[in-house]
């Protein structure tokens, strides 16, 4: 990594984020849990398995159709625990406030966090508050951490993915990224798109109850579905084949992407899950997804090939194919 200073792209979930983690943080913090590079660390305490995760939220703007920075922070942490097979138990919340931030906005955000946690069945049990001088932060940043209990017998991990597995996504992609784009004042876009921010613990619990043959799940946030699939292909050495025609995209999202020159495959989601499972169970899992409010637009989008290092291959609508690389950085900075 031949860069002397941090760039916005280092926080985007793409290639530069990967380099930052593997070349700066991992050499110093290296341990068995961290080396897995999953959405949560999985640890064994006694005869029980738990997962632990932490995340920080710096989204701009802090209020958007479908949510705000508070509900987003709760949902994001719950989802990171859930895709590792965890049953979320409790969260922490840390606030970095800029001097002059409106008290009514803080109350609104705190109320939103409380409601999101209650809906998901978890409690915020500890926290911290810091205030910095004007100009030292952009209004409000939030950090959340969470602990979950794992009861699913098989490990959900990139290492568990097998050739022949089916790949599913729980619904339309790019909703959150397109929503935030439309709310950016400098773009002046008007749209009815709403963020898909939602807690996925209930949906994931239904999926896990339906099949003992789920191998891996991921929460495709920064960098979108394309980034997490490219990352998984790179980590596993497996070839992943995705059918572009099966990718579910709302027409409003497609329209925003066409105007701005973006690809919904790489736009952030905050209420979707990508699933790798044994092919014979795919239709059963699809039925479960479509019977849940957060999975009605679910699709089987592709399959896993051999361990040939072929990477992520997109079968295009026009009948061709192309290799999809991990993007350099997030298309839209400060998306979560």
C-alpha cells in the first residue's frame, strides 16, 4: 500500500479498505479470531459459542427516508451478529457529539435507537458519550458493539462454502445507497426511494431453522453485493457465477444509477443478506425468505464453481460474461 495518508476510499469497503485491514491492522492485532475477517468474531466460552462485533456510523445526512443514524447503528450491529449465526443479546452505544449539535435531534436519534432495539428484541446495556469542539466532528458519530449467542450447529464462514452451493440474496439491492445519494443536497435529486435499513435477526432465524445446510451469510453493506461477493471469491479461491438478469433492482434505484453512472451491484444495502447454501435446499430457503416481510423479493442469483481461482464472474444480460474485481473504494463515501 504505497500511500502516505488515509483517503476517503479507505473506509469504503473495497480494495483500499481490504489493504488497510490486512497491511496495517492485521499485522499488529493478528490472532485466530481476527484472521477470519468475518462480520463478527466467533469465540467459545466454556461449552457455548458467542459472536462479538463492533461498528461505527458516520453517515451523511444523519436523517434519510427509511431511517436515521440511530436506527441504522442498531440494525447494522444486529445484522452483523445475525449473519454469523448469532442470536443478538445486547448492544453498547458510544456517541461522539460536536459542540452545538441540536438537542432535539439527539433526542430524536436516541428515541429511534431505542425503538429499533425494542423491535429487534435486544437491549442497549452500556455506552459512552464524548463531546468535541465545533469543527472537530460532523455533528454526530455513533459506535455500537454487540454480543450474540450461537446455536446453529455448523459454522457459518467463507471456509464452509462448497463447490455447487447456491447463492441467494434476500431482496432488492442498492436501496440504501440510492436513498442516501438522493438526499445529498449537492445532487438535488428527488425520489421516493427509501432505505432498506432493518433488523434481520428474525429473518435469519427463520432461514437457519429451515435448513441445516447453510454454509455462509454476509451483510452486503459498504461496497454492496458486488464487493462482498468479490471478497468471498478472493478469500475462498472459489469461482462464483452470478446471473445479472436475476439481480433484483427497483426501477427507481436503476433510474438513479443510470443518471449518476453508478452500478446497483456496488451500492450499499442495510437490510439484505447474501446466503450460500447446499443447492438442494435453495428452493426451500427461498420460500422461507419470500414469506418474511424482509425477504419478499428474494432470488437465487448464482452458484459456486470450482476452486480454480476464477473469481467473481457476472453472466451479463446480453449473454456474455466478465470478471468482477473488488472495487477500489465505496462509490458513495459516508454511506453508513
